[in-house]
């Protein structure tokens, strides 16, 4: 009975909309992102740089990270395939060319 009464609106009660809850989540997310950026500034010691130096530092860092991610995306599958072929040949597996000739 108490739960039904608590769900009903009385003339003086204010209903909180889902939109206000979402706005609180957005505000909390913004605060979290700003905290992460502050931690980044502290760890890299780039808070002592001039704004133009910070932009150059961030550009170089972002470029290096992008190149590492791209290189890993392109070359790691090739190295994994070659390693699997190598270890399968060590364990007595046949090469594809040998199987093709027998078939």
C-alpha cells in the first residue's frame, strides 16, 4: 500500500523527468573527462608549456599513437599467421603445397 501511495503524485509533489537525470549524467561525464585531461596534463608535465607548445606536443603525440595503432592493425595479423605456420610445421603439420599435390 505504501508503494502505491509513493508512486502517486500529490498536488505539491514534483516529478523528476528522465531528462534531468540524463543531464546529470552528462555533467558527471564532462567532469570525468576534464579530470582525465587534468591527469594527462600532470603525467606528461605539459601543463607548464605554452599553449602553442601544448598543441605541437599533442599533435606529435597523437600522430605517434595513430602510427603505432595503424602499424599494429596492419602487421600483427601477418606476424600471427607466420608464427602459426612456423609452429605448425614444427609440430609435424604439412604445408599447403604438399596437401595440394597429394589431393
